């Protein structure tokens, strides 16, 4: 679909002004969280914790480059 040439359009001064308003009792939330809209509620994490280093199983290649030890993370969080 093509565009309309500017010579066929009215001048900018004649264009309508667009005003968007919220309904009477609506307001924007203080914090927008798109994950609640994009992910099912049962998939959202209950909590998030930051740790300096993830515990990993020892591997033959060297120290701590193996599988992530989720059990240790749960114990550290107190949810064993």
C-alpha cells in the first residue's frame, strides 16, 4: 500500500489535535512490570537472590565448571 503525497494533504494547521485521556478512576501504576503480562502467574519466580558465585559440581577439567548445584542454592536460601 502506498503513501498519500503531501500535496494532497491539508496543511498541518488544519490537522486535528489528538488528546488521549485515562478513564476517570484509572491511573498509571507506579511501577510497570511487563513480566506479569507476558508470563503466566505460576511461572513467575517467588523470589530472586543475588549470590557472588554459583555453586557448581567439580569437573575433570578444573574447579567448579560442572553442573549447577541447585540443591546447594536451595539450602543457602533456607528452602531445603
